[in-house]
C-alpha cells in the first residue's frame, strides 16, 4: 500500500522516489530495532538469490560487515561502468571500493591497491586526460611486472594501448596491443584475448 500511495503521487511515471523512500524507511526501522546489520545481510542474500552481482550487493555486504565479500561485486560493477563510459557511477563505486580496502587495512603494496590505480587511470581516460591516464597505467604495468601480477599487467598494457590509440599514437598502440596479446595467448586467456583484438 505504501508504494501505491507514493506511486500515485509520482510526477512522471517513475517510482524511484517511492523505492528509495521505502528503502530508507526499512533501514531506519531496522536501525531503530537494532537489526541493521542483519537487514543488510538479508538484502545481500536476497540479491544473490536474484542473480545480482553488482554494486548494490557490494553495498549491502559492506554495510552488513562482510567487507571482504563486498570487494568482488564492487570491482565487477566498477569495471562494467567504466566499460560503458559511465564515469560518474564509476567514480562513486571507486570511492566505495577504496573505503572497503581501507576498512580491511589492505596494505599499499597489495594488488588491489594497484588495481585501484588502474581504475583511476581509466577514469582519467574517460575525462580525456590521456597523459595522466597513460602515466598511471604505466605505473601499474611496472608494479605488476615486478610483482608477477600477470593479469593486471595485461590489463594495464591493454588500457595503455587504448590511450595511445585515442592520443593518435598508432605505433605505440599497436606495440602495446601486441605485447598484451602475446601475454594473453601464452596464458590461454581466450576471453581477454578476444577483448584485446579491438585494434
């Protein structure tokens, strides 16, 4: 009934306000009853049962205290938003990702911190700041080489190739793409190999 009442007052057929109002009410009631953590974990369970794997799941897991479990959904959602060019959503999720890493006291030399830097590079690329994007991705590439993080190194190479292409540096783009393809081929990573053949 509450949704119907709020839905009847909607200005243009969109009931998002009602949804957020219901969500806020449910969370407030759960908080007042001392069951907010359980509420978030229940929401996470429901979302998983519906096949949800993105930022909503990550937010509920994090709020429910399952911070480490929130990282996967946040990372997948962040990657998807960046792939679609949705910079604002990506930046918001990146803040949640960083907050989760900080809550877990993840050290600065952890692969997830280097992954954060690559996400920042991709956002800089969406902003058109191609020089900064390349500089950040190069840092990640070097760190990944030093640490033996092959998948992250390949992701950095592939991103640098896209940045070089967008910068008009076609020779560099081809060289970087070739390196990424060789590494992916050696590992037998067919999914990423197919994605890397964009140039």
